[in-house]
C-alpha cells in the first residue's frame, strides 16, 4: 500500500560532473540545495550578492556579474548607523560606506571570474511579489520604513520577460536549470503565496518551452506533492526540514548525476573529512602515512579534473 505519490524525475539530457563550474542564484532554498554540490566537490558559487527572491532582482544580480557593473558609493542607502545596497543582501551592510562598496564589488569581481568558466547556472525563484522604491525593484528592503516602498505582484508576462533577459545575459553556451522554491511566503498570506508560486510556475513553463538549453527541476512539486506533510517542514512551518532538503537534493542527483559522478563525489567527501582530522600525535608514523594516502588520492583528482579548484585546494592541503 502506498501512502504518498512519488514524483517521476526525468533524467536530464546533459549531466553535471566535476569538470564543470556552476553558479547558483536565488532563494535561501537555492543555498540549501546548492551546498550539496559544494560538498560533492563540484565548484559552485552560490548567491554572490546574497539571497535573492524575485526574478527581477536575480536578473539584476546576473547583469552586474556579467557586465562587471560595480556598485558606486552614491547607490548606497543609509539606515540608522549602517549603509546598505538595495541590490544586495543585508550581510554586506556596515557602518563605513567605503567598506560596504569594497566588499560588494569584491564579490561581483569574484563572481565574474567564476562565470568565465561556468557551464551551468541554477536559478531558484522564490516569489512573484516585489517591492519598488522610487520606481525600481529592490532585492532587499533592509528594514527601511514601509512607506518608502510600493508592493506589487509581477505578472506572468513580466516574469517571462525577466527570465528571457537573464538567459540572454548568460548566453546560449550555458545550460540553465530553473526551479521554484517550495519555501512558503506566509507574509503574503496563503492565497497570495499560492498565486505567487503559480505565476512563477507558469512563467517557467513558458520559458522552458522556448529554450532547449533550459531545464526545469520540480523542487516545488517534490515538497508540496511528493512529501506533502507538515513533518517535512521546519519548526517555522515555512522552510523545508533538513530531511526534506536532503530528499530534494537526492532527487536532483537522480536527474543530473551519473553513477560515476556520485562515486567521485564520495571521494571528495572522504578527502574533505580527512582535512578536518585533528591528530593527537601529528608526528606519528600512522598520521604521516594517512597524509601520504590523502595526498595521493587528491593528486589523482587533480590529474583527472585539472580545473577543479576544490581538488586543487585538497591537494595543496595534503602537500600533493
């Protein structure tokens, strides 16, 4: 007897492996799942300007990275004793505007370097609701007074147009995975959240139908239909639980990984665990043999994946 309806995951035509570089942009759920890529040793840059929820802010982030468009001091907004960018997450905020600009621009420049080698981009849309300040959609309100913003919901056509512009910025040579975050935005009300997710889902379906290089991964459907139970949510009843994130991640692997990639990922995981090992007797023969073994394994990964920075870092750590 079955007590749930498991969603059928279509294997992706193209696969992700350790020779690839990835960029993941979008909601906090994007970060949760993308960490699995990092743990497997696949070079992945996650949200260079912090968490982004709406498609227009994601587009703006990609535009800055692709064009190398740095933040200027006059773009910052003061909130109390701190300065912030409406295009970036609150983690960049600080009391000195020059330092805020420096940290944001350093992240943009690093993302631009990473993007030059990026074959895959994962975009996770969180909401169709946006906040506009002086006629411009912001990525983060930074707890500024509510009267400074106008809140509205994007139409399906606006979301499609934004995604099309984002794809044009990324170029046809990159493969793109679109997904809709299952995180519930209860601040919009259950009705508003449902309309928002439906808007995103309709827009994504239209875009995927137009572009053969774009794939949809059903993370939203996995949580709301496959798992479909409050026990798969965290205590806030908004975010997926750790078990749910692990399940979605495993289904992502079912679609985009070959058995060989999974096996190679376990090798990266083992070396990463070895890196965390703190010996009681670092000069002992046993520990020296352990490091030599780790160094040999890391060297083989570098030989197999010469452009993989994770393999290079592990090899350098173990002295390979």
